[in-house]
C-alpha cells in the first residue's frame, strides 16, 4: 500500500490532501511507522523508483529533515 492524492481532481489541494490522507490511515489501525513506510518506501515502489528514492541509503536521492524528536 502506498499513499498519494489524485491531483487531477479539482477538489484536491496539493499538500493538504496528502497530509489528510496520512491522518486518515490511522483510523483503520495503521501505526505511525506503517504510515511512514507507506509514504516513503512503498510510494517509491509504486512509482518503480525504489532504486532511486524511498529509503535512506548510499547512492539514494533524498531530502532529509533532521529532528530533535521522535518522528512517530
């Protein structure tokens, strides 16, 4: 399972609808860790880009945000 919005839908707001989808995934019982994997690793697999993005490893393309807290 991966996450993503239908940007061709005129009622979708870029960014806002994506974050709302992540919030809604908690309702059926997904953990925060499962949602994070769905938004990163599985999203890359769905786009057939898992050799380039979706995880933190040598040679991968990444935008990183360093937190002073647990992201979960």
